[in-house]
C-alpha cells in the first residue's frame, strides 16, 4: 500500500486510523498516496491552534509576522522542484500550468511579506481618523482593527492546492490568526507537502499552521464565535456551510468563492484581424486550456458583435486545433489532464447539457492523446460551443462546465452585451477588448456591479496585462451573487476578514497610544 499522508494538528503529525482515500495520477491511473483524517481529536486540534498558535502570533507585531511570511517564501523556494513533480503526478498539469499554482503562491506570499513589513511594529491598525464626540475635542472616538481571537479554517478546492492555501494563509498569518487548512482530497498531496516543509523548517510558532487531509466531517462543528471559515468550491456546498449552526447561530464569519460564469466581451470597434480582436482570441484560447480550463476565473462565455461571430469562431477554432493534449511529462503536450476521471465524467455530462442549446464549433474532445491511454487518462481536448441566439440559450448562462469548454455568443449592441454578461448572476471576472477608451471605461463601470474584477485589454497593454484569469494579490478576488459574495486579496484589504473593528472612546492622549507600542 502507498504512503498514508499524516495530518499536522495540535503541534504534531498524526495519521488517521482508517485505510484512507487514494490519490491517483489522473493520466497514468496509478495510486500515489493515501489520505485519512479518521480518529483525529478535532476539538484538541482547533483548541491548540486557537489558543497556542493564536497567542503566539498575536504576541508578534505586523512587521514580525511579515518576516514569518518571508521565511515561508524561502522554504517553498528551496523545495520548488519537488512541488512541480507532485503537481505533474497528482494534478496532471504541464509545467507552465503548475507555475500558476506554485509560483503564484510564492509571489503572493512575498507581496504580503513586503506589505506587512511596511505596517511596522504595531499590534493594531488604525481605521480612519479620530472624531470628536462633543463640542470640544477633549473626548474622541477612534476605530481600530485588531486580530480576531480565533482560528481560520480553509476548506479548499482541488484546482489550486498551492495557491489556494497560501493566498488565504498570507493575510491570515500576517493578521495574527492561526490557520487550519483542509485541502480537497484529490490533490491534497501538494498542500500536505508544503505544510510539512514549513513545519519541519521551524519558521512558524507552534499551532500557527495545521493541515487535515481527508474528510471534512466535523470541521465546521468545531468553529466558535471568533473563528472564520473560507470556502472555495461549489455553490451547493457553500449553501450548506452558510446554513451550518456555526454560521447561522454562532456568527462565525464566512467567505465563499463559488461557481462563476465569467465572460469576455469584444467591443464593436474591434473588427476581425484588428489587434483587439486578436487579443481576445489569444486570451480565450489561453483561458480554455490553462489547467485544462479548471480555473474558477476561466472564460466560459465569449460575447462578440453578431457580425463578428463567424470570424471569431474560425479564429478561436484554428488556435484550439493546435493544442496538443495528453501526458504532461511529454514536452510536446500543451494541455494536461483534468484532475480525475470523475471530473472528466462531469465535464462530459455538462457538455451534453450545453449542447441541447448550443452547437459545436470546434470539437477537440475526440482528438488523439499524446502518451496517454484514453481509457485511463482524465484528458479531454478543448471544445468551443456557439449559440446564435444568446437570449434563448439559457443553459449557457446557468451551467458552468469546469473544464476546457467555452461558448461563443453574439450580441446586437453594447447594451445587449452588458445585459448578457450580467446574466451570469455574479461573476469573479469579465474582460473587455477594444481600442475605444471611452467606450471601454463606460462598459467597465456598468459591469462592475456584478463582477469582482473587470480586466480591460487594449492594444497598448498587450504585453503588460496580467491575464483575464490570473489572480493578482494587488486586486480583489471574489464576486457577488452566484460567485459567492466573498472577497479575498486586494492588497491589505484582505486583512479585514481576519480582523475585528472596535471604536475606542477616550482622550486624544490615550487614543494616540493605541496600537503604537511594540512592547
């Protein structure tokens, strides 16, 4: 039997008492390791993190906690090659796709280390200016943000086992809040290995970082009023979390990132063959194929002027035809596999549902695989669908196929295009393509209400923009409505989730001392 990966809780490594669940190479079908959390004393695990880990972190200043993040960066950089090997084996990703997960995580940690260092040797953050409470300024109110005295539980998705941990842990640890991460079972190996390396390096106080691999049963039951929980995954599971007694009765703060039908919108000024048109085509193909389309920020709906529909279908299909799919260990492969055969089946089922209202414009699903057995590998080539009546094709606006699938949709005018984008019912990101700066700016404002991020690409930023689906720590990550209603990152805004606000009423002399002492 393969290795049973241990959990790190209550300051020590502990194996589950069950046989565990197998982690499988999604290309070769071989078993890699097993995970299990059966028999863990969860109350002790949460108590240790909350009390021992929390106290140790809060004893440090923001500057000192920022130094901890910098130390984590060094540990992860030193073990980077091993992480790439794990990602290839357990996630089936090609090297460039693994970089999005692994290097993206390291970059995000580094950014928060830098931002935290600038906060200085304080233990509380001032929120706005002091305000006098009477006619004379002798008694005033000042708002503070202080670290919540609880634990941060992360229940993460399978697609980003590295970045999904560290983009949340960076602001949590910087805030002074201990972390317990429960990675998605199918790709838990990378998360577990990273936590192991950081723990063995001894760079964090005891209890500051824990990992539980296996079932999430019982985790929500352990949460108390000052704890927070962050979930990434399906809207259905998000609804279960929101209805749990920890949230509904004990007021545990919750952040949810759920399904998102993101869009790309080509403005009417971008004719076929123009720079903006070509940028849209390139970005759509990239978003359909990076991590085999298994990104919550991937483009799912492509909105173009009706007159451009056929040209866009031809251009996108031509580029998709050049995508090689199969074993990521083969250097000729551009796109690896989905995370599992179960995910492959889900993609196929979703495709059939969309085909009821859309036609196939490019079908890569039957293309031969490179160095992979189609009877074993969870591989599928990119599929571009199209629906000439975007208003009638309701399923395209409701059903997200979490794989290399997108649908081309024509619009009549910009007002119609914006209405179609809003039909995603709340999305993480939309991207706009064109050269008319005034029209782009107006569209961006109109789309902002239903999108956590609006990514505007003009020919002058062709080489500088960071990508439709690339989540940068400087910008907000989240979205309203269907996307979960949550908010992550956005620079130091991310610290808000892990802090509590309080108004302190006192004399100006007392208020001047709040949070300033390093002692």
